[in-house]
């Protein structure tokens, strides 16, 4: 009989939810975390597998509350099978997938479809998000209570800003009734119209039409005011500007129920990358792998995001994993699709911020585990005894430069290709089963 226990020995166990940071042996058995040997439990009995964790960090499996798995309808970009394998390679064991598929996840049948495919073809946990409005059209709310009951963990029209303040107000009111967050993609549709990068000196130099920070900040401010009015829970997707951070910070001080997330790319890259700047060598300008929405912003915005993550204004890092097919990106900058592939490079990009002393390692792990779990009220992102055996073991000092072959995702659209990353996942365990190892 195969051993049902796994001992990860000698690693540095980081469990921010419990304030644990110590060198210890971690025991998993029968699909769940048994705990730290000598603290929570005794050593394994009977046959067991051992993974040598010396020199490695042992963290709860990462929780991503914002990703695009593309299924149903865009299987040429990604599927639940490839997306969850990509997530496992990046250390993620819980992935919340956005509703902007084809068809849109705006009814119970679509939620159940994703759950069924994830159960048979996925290798990590997939939790569906549901649309706020039917077809993401912004005109009629979905049956939110029914969708929540079916398993939608939150509601988002991500990809499309919700222009109607009245719709947002009602969504927050309904969401409050069953305690689910509304996750807006904040950008004023009229201000962003037809633009493809951040508005500012770089866009002017390149002759590209820009999206002003004001577009994001206007909708963030509006939605925080509506959260205040309704008492609903608001979670701002991919925060990218100084003004948006300020609004969230002030909202929190006033006791408004608002949270926010930052993406690895907004924390590490700027709009100069659109013009060809790289950490290593030079890139070509107008590289469509630097095109995303919200766009890469200024260095001042990037630094403010890092600070907001540190001081808790932003409580989560979310990848916004957005794989595309070559045909969506192999074109002129203006015509290219928005978004980048995110799972495999998230940790390696983020640990550059640790290496440069901008953020402590424990804090980065917290914002990838306990922070996002707290926002959605999920019982994951910790190594507490009895929780699902979800673990990520990584080498914090490993240096590597991603190539196309490193992406298990169907999407190879990454600005980090060929760039020096720090930190690499060595083992991912989901529900006590090894789903990735290198
Ligand atoms: Zn997104």
C-alpha cells in the first residue's frame, strides 16, 4: 500500500497565519496537515514518504484570488487542466477563476460545469468567481444568491469595468446579504477608450494613447463610497496607482469594508518596459508581452504599491494570470490583447523584492497565503493541523531565467522571459498529494 503520509523535513516552516517561522519537520497524513512534529503532533508512524526540505522554505500552498483559466470557450488559450498544472508549478494550490469566459459564468450551470471539470481534470483547487451582471454587459444583475449557493466565492465582471454606479450599488447590497465580496475592475471606460498603455511621458515618447491613473482612481473612489453607503464588501482588483492606494487606505481608516490586491507585475515592472527597458539586456519597444490592463504604471506608482503591500493597505498578491494564444499577441501593440501569463513566474518576480530588501520574505508569503484566504474567508493558506494538505516548498535563492519551455501554461506571453528571477518552487502538494516536484 502506498504511504499516505509525507514528512517534509528540515525546512524553514513559514506559516504567517499562526505566526510560525522556525526550522522544523512538517507532517501531512490522509490528505491533511498533521502539523509541526514536536509541536502539533508526533512523528510519522508506519511507512511514509520523506522530502528533504533543508535549505528550503516550507509555506502553505499559495492562494490566488484572481486568475483566468479561459475554460469554457477559449481552450486555445488555456484549459482547467493546463491552467491548474501551471498553477501547481508556481506553488498555487487554490485558484479563483474569473467569469469572463465564453459563455460568461453568469448562471448556476456554468459554475457547476467549472466545478465538474476541475474535479476531474484539475490538479489543484479551483473556486469559480461569478459575474456581477449578465453577460458582463453591466445592465442586469446575475442571480447572485443562487450563484453564491452554487459555490461562487465572490463576484466580478473583471475585464470590463462596471460603468453603472446603480448596478454597483445593488451588487454590494446583495453581496452583503450572503457576505460575498464584489471585485470590480476599476477603470473609467470613457477615459480608457482605445488606449493601450499608461498615460504619461513614456506613452508620449512612444506615440501610444494612454490610460490615465485618474480613470482607475475615479472608479475606486466611487466604489468605496458605495461600499460605505451599502455596508457591502468591496475588493479592488489589481490596484495599480498611487491615488487608488490612497483611497483604499483612507477607506480602511474610516472602517469601510474595502480590501485590495496587487499583481507581481505591477509590483516589479513599470511603463518603461513598454519602451524596452529590462533588468538584463534590452528588450524591443512595443513588446506586446508588456501590455496589460491596468497597464504597467510609473516607478512612483510601483514603489507606492510595494509600500501598500508592506503596511497592509493591500492584503493580497494575485497573479491576474491571463494566458493568450500567440495570435493574440503577435501583432501591433495597439491591436494586441491585454494580459500576461502569471503563475510560473510570480514567486521568482516577487522574491526580487526580498533580495533588494524592499519586502521581508515572511510578508511576501503572508500576502500569497493568509492574506488572500482572509479576504475570501477561505479555510486555506495556513499549515494549521487539520486543514487541507496544501504546501509549497521553494528555494528562496535559486536563480533562473524563464524560457518558453518553462511555461506549462498554454500562454507563453510573459515579460519575464529571459529575465533574472530569484526563487523557485521545488515541491507543491495539494490535499496531501504531490502535484509538482523538480
Ligand atoms: Zn483579470
